[in-house]
C-alpha cells in the first residue's frame, strides 16, 4: 500500500514539474496593418426618425510581414454618430 502511495505521489510531482514548465518562446512575428480607403469616407444616413453620420470608414487587414500570411481578414470599420 505504501509503495502505491509513493508511486502516485512521484507521478503527481513529475506531472506538475513537466506540465508547469514554461513553453519555449517562438520567433517574434511582425504584423503589419494594411489600410484601404473607402470612397466616400463619410455618409449621412436617415432611417425613419433616426438620422446619423458614418465617418472615417476604412478597411483594415493584418498581414505577417515576412511570410505574407493573412493574420486577420479585411474588416470594415467606421465611426457612427446618431441623432434622434
């Protein structure tokens, strides 16, 4: 019984030491933001009783600089100002 307890304890200690070891850090990846302008950049909109303005529209895509791999696909972003 004592041998089984020692074996379980040794296994738990080994698993803790191996599992909690810090992972080796990989190479640093440089990511570049690629900006695309949208024409027109500002739009005034009206929907029922709500009106507003959409400004600073742009498309942003994040690409790894070395490999050219797309990190984040292209996304449209803008600021919206609503008036009631």
